[in-house]
C-alpha cells in the first residue's frame, strides 16, 4: 500500500454549472450499512446516495441528465466481472439509478507501477454533447457514447466485450445494456511508447474539435529510468477521429522526478489560444494551440505524423532560479529528490496571468516537503510574484474568485491570497490533509479532507466556517455542483444533495 497516496493528481478538476440556485450549506450523510453496503440515515435534502468503491479521486461530472465518476470496481454494479478493475460509472441524475459502466481489468504484466492496483480511473471525464472523453490508468484515451448501449453499439470501436475481459480469461462475456459504448479508443502506451507511472489521470481539454492531453510519460518501477524518454508528454488529438495530430517539443526526456500528473490548462493571450503544461521536471511550458483545420493540413503535409509544437516560453519552477545568482542545482530523479516538480495544474485567469504551484514531490521528494506559489505573466512567461516556500506541501489545485486566490495544503491549511500581489488575507486550519480541488459556488467554498471531514466555508475576505460535516469515510475527490444540487464523492460513497430552488 506504500504507493496508494501517490495518486493525488486525479483530484485536480471539478465540474460546475454556469449558474446555481441556492446550494446546500449542510446535510446529514448518514452511514454505510456494513451488512448491505447501502448508505442509510441521511437527511431529507439528500436526493440520493449510492455506494461506489474506494479509493475515489475523480470528480463527479454532471451532464445530459447523468452523473459520471471514475473509481475502482464495486461489484454491486457488475457481479459478472469480479477482480481488480478500473471503472467509470454512470448514474441517472434524478434518481441515482445505475445506468452503465466502463470496466477495465487491471494489467500487472508490465510493471507494478503501471496501472497500479490501488487506484481506479482518476481522470475526470470531459463531456461534449453526447460524447465523453477520459484517460485510463494505463494510458488509453477513450471516447464514449453518453447513452451507453441503449441505442446500439455505434462503433467504429466494437470490441468492448474483449476489452472488458482479463487477458488471462478465455470466457468473454456478452455485452449488456449496463456496459458502456466506446466510440473509439487510442492506446498512448502502445502507439506512442508513453508509459505513465502509477496512473494517467489527465483531465482532457476540449477545444475546436481537438483534445489536449497529458500522456503521463514517466519513470518505471525503478523511479530513475524512463524507458522511452523520446515519447511525448503532451499531445493534441482529433476528437472525432481519435488520432494524434500534434505533440510537444519540450524534450523533457529523463528529467522527470517521479510522475507527470499535471493536467494542462488553456487560455487566450493577446488573441492567441495557448496551452500551459506543467512538466515532471518542474518547468511550466506555454505553446500556441493551432486550429483543427490548420493542424489537419500540417498533419497531411507531415506525412500523417504528429506535428511538433514549438514552445512559446518556458518557466523554471525551482525558486532558486529566481533568487540572487539564479543557480539551480542539477536535476535529480528518483526517491528523496530535492528537485522541484509540477503538481497541481496551472490556473489561467482573464487578466492574462497563470497561477502555478511548484514543489518537492509529495512522496518521493526532499523533506520537509515544500511548495512555491507563483503568479506568471502568460504572455512572456515572467514571474510577477511568488511566495516563500510553503512547508507541508500543496497538492490540491488552486481556485479563484473575485480577485481572491485560494490554496489548500497537506497540513490542513486553507489560505486566501490577493491575486494581484500575493498578499495573504487569511488562513484557516482544517482537520486533515486537503488533496481535492475546492469547489467555489453560490458564495460558498466546499472542501473535504482525509480525516472524513467536509467543510462548507463562506468565500470572501473574512474567513468563516458555515458547517463541518463528519463523513462516512475519507474524501480525496472534489465536489461538484449543478443547479441547486451539490455532488459529494468520497471513499465508498457518492451523494446528490439538494439546496433551495429559486
């Protein structure tokens, strides 16, 4: 179980609607009945509560009247396929009824650090129309039909039954209505030699018919050897055809301290669409995002090989590079490395700034774990302001609202910064480590901890805890909201909690 806590990166996304009715300020979560596995004793504002597996790191996604969430397998939803599996579950939003699932058997034949046994699907799906996109722990990219098999197996991919069968099992079960319908599947490990360490958790960005994806290429079980340093770290795929049209030119190679779990960010800078990517070498990269039409033309000119994306700028995330003298020690891979890496994803704002947390690797890095919060000019890649080293290390993604930047760390500190200056307005100490991205909605901040606590705070210049809720188990997944409903996921449970409708 040593590496169980390495999979924090899947927590770096939450889904929220553009507008909210009044969201709940509290609820009674009840408990998990050990004899049935069901959740009982909830308050009346809990519309439904369903058991899922543990651990759960991905955020719930609400779209098309459905709720999607990635986790490990929970056999209550599929008795036919036992054993360790990574699953993506789909529930009806109104009733919590189970609809369908992706069920991928674990593959231990390559390395114990490849598709690790103790983490399921940690990629939060990106839903566009009737399609959902996500990555699996073993580095596959999937496009799913949101209707499952209820409207037939649309294809072009039709090998779901074989895919859901373990390679050592000769009994291929026929598909049922509760199985997912895969439109296409792309294997980044098989096709690009990109091998993730522990898991690939990328939260995919969709833009202009393109998918922007972190491949997760990283060291193998030795923690010091990248089998394919030439493999890409960032790719752009055609969302319709499921083929890679472009890849990075970062040449990160073997300069990866542990893993590459940092999802990309996207924003428009001076009229140009830009992608921001935090590499496992502790550097933040900016590349221009071409249009789909332009990329398709370049792809054909390049003999149908992925086009190389030119780096616009590169920012060194080791604070020693920005101190007097600017000397950065040589990069060190492996256990107890003192080198800095990129953990939470970049956060881009409308003012043309990128907020980024760099730090020692939270599990294999130098001790004490430290992080560095930065504000970077998105046009030139120059440092605007940075904090001192933050002891304890921060791995949860940053969130912001109304000129305030919120940061959570592994010591349970929840801090509020001024986005313009980096000034600390306030800091609260919560009970437990905070891994998941906080959710800001309806004037409230929702955040969970690994000590079974779920907090509702008031957003703004003054710290205020509205409620403290004791949950049935730990929380490593972000909350989500749509309309007047709050969705809370944790180890073994998923809730839909109603607020007031206007």
